[in-house]
C-alpha cells in the first residue's frame, strides 16, 4: 500500500487548486500567458484605477486581436510599464505604434489627419480611431474595423456623424451618408462587395490627403487617374477627349470625373436625377449653350426633371466629348445626322439642319430665327401694352361709374324718403 | 342710361308672366356655343400642358407636368386638345363658308354691322371708348361685335393658324423635314411657344376681363353658354344693334325664352372652372416672369 507523504499531498492539492483556479477564472484561463500578470488587475469588467477610472481590458477581444494572436505581451506597446514594479503609475505614456509600424506612422504624419493632429487638433483621427486599441484586427478579418466591408462605418464615426461634421467643419459635410446612397455605396451592400470601392480605394489609408494637396489621390489633377484604376476604359476615352486634352495641357479648369459625377454622391449613369442634373454641370462652363438648350423642347423637358430626352451627353457624348470641328466628334458635320438618328429614327439630312442651340439674339447664326423672335417680341409687347392700358383705364372708369351710380341711388332714396 | 331706344318693345311678349326686364334675345346659335365650349376646354387643356415647358425652370412647372402625367402624359393631353381645337377651327371655317354659299349673304359677312371684319366704325368706337375711359365722353354703346370682340376673334383665328400650323410641324418633324430645312423647326418651336404665351396671356387676362371680370359683368357673363342676352344689356351695351333690329323689325324674331336652369348651371360650372384655371395660370405666369 502506498502512502502519500503529507508534504507531497499538500503540494499536489496546491497544484490542483492552481489548476482549478486557472481553469475556472476566465480572465486567467485565456491564452497569452505573458499578459497574465496585467489581467490580474485589468480583467474585471468593473475594474477601477486609483483615480476611479475604468481600467478594464476585454481579454477575449485582445486574445483575438492581431497582437494577441501574435502572443505579444502588453509591454510591447505599454513600454513604460515595468512588470517587476506593480502596480504601475496612474498615468501611462501614449502608446507609440511607430515602434513597430514606423513606415505607416511616417505616412500618417503626412496625411490630412496627421497634419491636423500636429496642428493641435485633438479629435483628428489617429491610429486607434480607425484601428481600435486592444481589439485591433487585421484588415483581412471580416470583424476588423478596417476590413473593406466595415470602412464606411469606421470613417463614418466622424465623417458620417452630423454633430462631429459640424463641430469639426469636416470638408464636404456628411460625406459618408452621401456615399451610402451612391452607386459605390450601394454596390458595397451587394455580392459584388469586394469589387466595389470604399473610402480607402480612392483616398488611401495611411495616405489620406486633403484634395488641395497636390500629392493627394483625390487632388484635382489626379482624380482621373484614381478613378481610372477601376474605370480603365473610361479613363482612356476621357484622356482622348477635349476635356482630357486640356487637362494634359495643364488646364485644370477643364472638368474631371467628379465635376460631373460628384465625389461621394456618384449615381448610376442613367439615374434620372443624374441625367437631368449633369446638364447644369456642363452649363457651369458652357453657359450660353445651356441657355440656348433650355430654349428647346429637349432642354425644357429635362428641366422639368424628365430624363428620357436628349441631354448634352446624348449628342456630344460623355467621356469622349470632342469639338464639332473634329471629324470624330459626335456632332461633326459627318456624324451629326447619325447622332440625331439615335432618337429620331429615319431623320434626313434636312432634319439634321435643326439647330439644337438656336440663339434668338444671334442674327448671324440664324437670321430667320432672329427676325421671327424680334417680330414675336414686338407683337407681344404691342398687344400686352395696348390691352394692358385699355384694361386698366376701363377698370378704373367702371369703378368710378359704379361709385357715382351708387351715390345717385342713395341721393334718390334720401329724397324719396 | 341709354335714352336712344326709339322703338317700344312692349308689343312683344315672350312669356305672358315675364316682366320686361327679364326678356332675352338670342345672341349665339347652338353651334356657336358648342364650338366655344370645345374651344375653351381644348384651349385650357393645351395651355395647362404647354405652360410647364415655357416655364420649365419653375418648381410649379414640374409639379404641374407631373400631375398631368409626366411629359409623355402631358404631351398626349396636349395633342388630343390640339386635335379638338383643330376640329373646331375646321368646323368653324366650313360653317362660315357654307353660310356664305347657302345664304348668298357673303357681302354682309364681309362688311357691315354683322361682320367680324374690322371697319372704320371700330376705330370710332375705340376713340369713343377711350374718351369715356378718361371722362371726356358718355359711355359708348356698340353694335353686334365690339372692336375688342373682333380682336378676340381674329387673335384666336390667327393664333390657331399659327400655333396649329407650327404645332403640326413639331408633331411630325420627319414628314415636314422632307419639304423644309431643319431650322424651320427652330422657328416653329419659337413661334409656337411665343404665340401660345400671347394667346394664354391675352385670353386669361383681357378676354376674361372684357367678357367676364370687369365690374359690369363680374364674376362672369353666361351669354356664351346660354346663347341669350338680357334685354337691358342689349339696349345698354349694344344699343346700335338693338336699334337696328328694332328698325328692321327683326327684334321680335330674336326673342328667346329665358335661359334654362341647366344651361345656367353648365355655364357657371364650366365657365367658372375655366376662369379659375385661367386666373391660376396667369398668377403663375406673372410670378414666373417677375421672380
């Protein structure tokens, strides 16, 4: 018969107890042994520091974080904590992500957020605002704040929050809500999610710069290139267009993608609001052509908000616009009839002599039109002028007569009574 | 106030019980009233569906066009009304031609007090009316057609030809472009809109005022719906016509029973609706021109 020596039995019981405690206490049982010491204090949900501040760290979240998975000790980030001297001081130094992620932090310092921080803006996004703290996950993890599917919400914490947008004067207003209903935002909610762009596809992540920064991927000069990363065909067509040509020559007043499509509200090319709204965008530069277009049936119907009617793009094209003098243009003498025939099947060469931009003030462009307009002006002014006066005088005289008739009646009554 | 009535009318009694003040004379034939009704309805229809285009930059225009079924719906209503108006136009011209042939009375249709052709008397009437406006003369009295009624008639006649013609051009551009260069559609489009604005502006202000809204007639004159003019109006406003009939002995032949309740209700309802829509349209036009 074997007998346990009392000393060994106590020791064994002690180990069983330790094992039991380890197994039973969730905070202590989680992986990441190196963190054990810290979690002795930081595991409790309602753990409080000496100043009464909450000091809880979600151990499970940390365990699943990219840093927890790598078995990093807490001191990897909290470098001013000496595990030998616990409890540590009440105030720890801010974590320096650059100690490992030097490249990213360096990039960040040049971004609009980094510059704002440096300039004393305490609310501009820094590492933790986008990545989180103890729960940082790799961007490929669907639960990550920086996962493709979640970026809209992450950026939206500030750029989709009206109160913050207003207080911090964030450019463009509530751009995340604008983006949410855009064609890109809607595509993000479909099966084609991974192909649809989210904030960082255009703005970059650690390279987000203000649009007036020439290095920004969304600067006026670089927008076509940025959009062109996905829209390759459009970029090629645009590049050959008159607008693209002007831009190549350095004229950045020529429109880029966002001038017609907007930045965050981008709609499908056949959405009625876009079709009718983009006409006004063309008019920002081509004012005279917008005015004369609005004088035509085409322009009137689209002005009323109905999109199934010729707009600028119907005749001139969209990305490939060329001046009429260029034989390849949709409105060149060679191609004009074919362009009319897109809608007016069976149109003849005679038909195509219609002037979609007839100008009633331009005698040289179309004298018949000019003189007809002058005649109509004279007719309207003459008729309204003559009958306007006629009516005013008549009305006045009628009132005078009625008043004197009423007075006469009253006098007669008085005499009669 | 017209003291120039020379022929006593008491001799003729349309209804034994009716006092003289309620006597009526026939002014418009049934066919004329029916055509006016169709003309009026189609005109209001064309106006309401066309105005949104002319004022397409206004918010109300979008609302109105949407209410009328979008630009396709409005375009359909516009064309249906245009066809009705065209029918009225053709019917009227045929009836006029027929009357000229059948009665052989084309001379009286072209000249004289029953004619709608402007003549020297109209200039005299205008002059007398203006004198009355400025308090330099008595209120003039007129014959069967006043100068402003003639203007109304010819404005509509010219308007229907111009607007109708240009409208047909715009309706069938492929066909008409066989005969004319494309820029004629620019001209047609301009003329159609401007002439329509003139017509709408004229009918919904001056015609309404002259015919209905002026203090003597306010709120409306139902003669064009009932076809009958009260005796006192014929004597006061169309004294020359009244005297003419009295002298020629035609007067008794033109006596008509009082308008029926139904025709009055029809007149008030249809005429009132057209007046209301027209005044709304004018308010919108003035608002759009000013702001």
